C-alpha cells in the first residue's frame, strides 16, 4: 500500500520561501515519477512540477525559475523548494506518485502567501 505524507506548508509573506516535503511509503520509490500539484480555492487542481525516476524535471510556466523539485531516493522523499512566493501561489499542495496508469495522492499541505 502506498502512502504519501506532505509537510512543510504554512503561512509566509510574499517574497518568502518554503520547502515542502513528501515522504512515501511502499517499495520501489526510486523507479516512479513524482509530482507536485496544487489547488487554489475555487480552481481546478493543476500541475506544479514533476520529476522522473532519472531526475528529469518539468515545471509549470507560472513557477519556473522560482520553484525547484528534487528527490532523495534514500529517504523516499520528494521536495519542492519554493522561492519568491507570490500571493497567487496560495493553494493546497499535493504530492503524487505515478505507478503506471495508477496515481497515488497525498492528503495535501496548505500554503498561504500573504501580500
């Protein structure tokens, strides 16, 4: 059974930084792509960043050059370093693990950016 537990959210002023973590249980963490998504109030969930098993990354245009996704396969953890945060980054951030056609989601961690 796969469990994903996000942490690191909170309240931060615009221009500040936060680092989110997502700890995964279950075998084979290193072979699966991981991703961060977010859902703002009244909006659909959207992709923020993904990282493949080989470390290739992809970012939404809105976060490029501000956010960095990384993974530590020894710790079964994926991170999202968020810098230069903006009010519009306020959302619940979710971690996802892609196992073929099945995606597993965490419960989310809330990020609130005050302007």
